[in-house]
């Protein structure tokens, strides 16, 4: 083993230990070079002596941990939780925590939803957004966003946003309801706030499984009596996590209805998904082993599970199986490109993204793609352009 490879591995292990984040050695080495380090071992030595919230770590986190998010993203579970909590609020009011808030769209969305449901409420309201990435938090505090963050129809209604040059800023009345602070969820000494609603989505999927379990237990403990936790479970977007977190994929029932009409594969898929949601990986794989060899939803779920287990090579093989089953599987090419990018194979990633773009062009721009949970052909092409700039 070369000294450079050993340094690469130490850098990956350091990130995993201090933040829980898992990245390939190639990606870590490329990031270090982009940030001006001539030798990965120099980056390791500086990072090992520094605090995660300091000036040495933050450029790395800016490169590696800036998430893709937008206003009113997947609001159904948020609406359900808020409706439940606001019907039984007491004198302490409502405390909401968006854990892993990235650039702030989620906590501001929560503030807007609460205003929508309880416009005349006089009880105390506290909304906190936390993230490990100080650059993302700076964006959240400025609260100035472009059209990509505001792409959900209706986001600009009712004066919730005001013009800010060619962009838009969250109205001051909404901004005042939300506070932000730095918090590393993987830090065992970090103080988790007590909250009635904790939202931690598209966060745990990127972390080491052992760290995931520890954070999940601490989130449960941070809930106030009768509180609600909304977190990842087994998100089907997990195989898209590469350059940046991207958009979630389809709910299984919709995808299966489109592709597999028979009852047996549906039953196997549902059973395997239930097992995977409980992190019973062996049971999930055993169930998927019984699926027909050309069952696309089950092949897709296997790729998701492998990525969740941290077995990227097996996830790549499973995605290749998906593309063998369906040569026109746009989201499959998109996901495979992101996995190659995560491994540092950018030329191979580019080829897969090009395949995805060409296939997406056959759809109308507003057509929703199979396994895309509402993502349109135009949005996939936009995400690919962002990742190739």
C-alpha cells in the first residue's frame, strides 16, 4: 500500500469519525487538491488538529456536504405532524427543530405552513434550523433564494417572498420566526434541543450506519412528551447521493403499478421494503432473491439497499441490472452517474448523465419520470447541468 493511499484512507476515516459522513478515498483526495493541498497527508494533519466548526474543516464541508433542497419539499408528512401537534398544543407553545437544514428552505417552509394553519395563534413558537455546514447556514440566514429553490408552484404567493435583485428574499415576518445555529449531529457532546417536532430528512442516509443508530436514539430522546420525529427511514433517493443530495424517487406503489402488474412481485417488494425500513438487510435480500430476474422495482430496491449498507460496488452492479432490464430507465442512468461520481470516476459519470439527458429529452419537459416522485424530465436535466458545471 502506498503512502498516498494510506493517507487517503486516514482522511476518509477521520471524516467518518468526526462527522459520520462517508466519502470515497478518490473523492476526498480530489476535494483536498481542489482546496489547495499538495499532499493528502497535509490535509489530514491539519484537519485532525482542528475543530469541525472552524476554518480548516468548513471548506471541506462546503465542498462535500451542501445539500439539494427547496421550498415545500415533500410537505405531506410535515402537514400531518403539524396538524396533530397544533390541535393539542399547550402553554409552552410549539418547538420545531429542522436537523440538517442545509440552506434553510425546510425551516422556512415549516414557518410558512404554521402561519397557514394557525394565522391568529398567540402561543409561543420556536423554529430552529441546524447544520454542520457554516456556509449553508450563512445562506439560510440571508434567506435569499433563486428560482430553483422556489420551483414549487405557489411559493411566491401572499407576499411570503420579496424581490431581491434577480432573486427573492423570505419576508421579514417569516425570517424572524426562524433561528439557525451550527450543530454536528455526530458529535456525542453536542447539545440536542428539546422539540415537539423534529425533522431530520435526507441527512442520516449519508452517515455511517453506527452513527445513524446513535443519532436516531438521541433524536428520540430529544422529543418532548407527545412529540413527533420525521426522519429518513429508508429513503429511495439514497442511490442518488453523490455530488450533492438530489431529489427523492417514487413511492414504491406507484412505480410497481406502472411496471409490474402481477401481485406476486408487489408482495415481495412490499415485504422487502418493510424489512429494509427496519434495517433487516439479510431478510430484505432474501426476499429480493425470490423476485423474478427481470423485476425492475425489486432490482431498484436492491440497489437502494446496497447503497444504504455502504456497498457502493454492489449498488453499481444492481443499477446495471436495472438498466439491462429497462434500457430507457432515466433515473437509473442518473443514479448510476452519481455513484460513479462519488467514486471519483467522473468520465464514467458523465457518460451515464449524458444517457439520462438524452432519454429525458424524449419526454415533455413537465412529464414526471418513473421512480421520480414528481421530478420532471426538465428538472433531471437541470440537476445534471448543475453537477457538470
